């Protein structure tokens, strides 16, 4: 299965263990809910995130991301949103 189709058609709630970590993950969770941090934690525990993975998350401008095992490489404010680029430690 090509890496780009590894999670096609699956919702976050139905994700099980990954066959292999993904290189890049794009996330746009609902604003001001903490869902991005929850999703990062779950993706990490299920093996979707590996040592070389990059994660892009869009959050509400004032929302913070702080999840064990991830470091912030960059963040940019764009209008009402903040874009984060994270990598696994």
C-alpha cells in the first residue's frame, strides 16, 4: 500500500496500530478543544509517528501545543490560526 493511502478513508476514532510510521502528518482539529494534543498522543502511542516524522497542526491562535515526545520546530500565526510544525523527539 502506498504511504499516501495508509489512512485514507479512516477516521481518527477508528485508527488502530500502524504498520509503519508516517513521514508527514497534517492535522486540523477543532479549535480550542485540545484535540490536537489528544490526537498527537494517540498517534504516537499507536506507532503512526516515528523518529523522523513531521507533524503540521493548525490551532486557534492562542491555543498551545505541549505533548511529551514532540518538539516544536516552528510556529506561525496566520489570521485567527496558528500553524505548528512539530517533530518527534
